[in-house]
């Protein structure tokens, strides 16, 4: 698919202007940004919404790793931030079984424009040609 990963040095936080320039420079090939928010260095990017907007403005999607969701509780949400997909690995926050998306219980949330692309369950077939609107890998419980 002729893609390459562009690493961004965020050891002191994301440089918004540098990031915007990188998005514009690569807009014909920009697929996505994978961001952990807050970062594993405990940075709350003050400009996370602008970072997400820069990706969207240049044709990309934003995948947010929700590994540190406990730091967001009551303050914000992946949707408010601008993420298109968010893996909520809530074993740290709510003590659920580890493993977002399975075999644990951590949900993978998507914006509405991606919902038709969610996988269908292998047992429950949709009545139409579209997605069943998956809400669980185990629709009758874990």
C-alpha cells in the first residue's frame, strides 16, 4: 500500500505548527494518526482538538489509544477530542478483564461514519446487507 510511518518526537509535547506542516506535506498519503491521550509521559496535549482537526483537514482519521482513560474521566471524552476510533482499555480505570476488543471487555468505539464498517457477529446475521452494528464480540454475554 506504499505507506510509511512518520515518527513524531513528542518527548516535550506535540509541536502543533510542525505537526500541521507534516500533515499538509503528506496529505496525499495521510491515512491516520495514532495518539495516546494523555500520553504515556502524562502529557495532556492542550491542543489535541487542533491536532485531530489537522489530520481530518488533510484526509486522515484519528485512532486514540485510551490506555490512560482514567485521567480523562469527568473531564473530556474521545468524541469531544476529535478521535474517530478509540480503544478503551478500561482494565486500569474500571478493573474490567484486560484486552480491549477481546478477549477482555474493553470496547472499541467509532464515530458514526465508521459504524457501517464494524464487523458483524459470526452467529447473528444482519437483516440487511449492512453492518449489524456490533456492540460486543459476545452478544449474549461474556
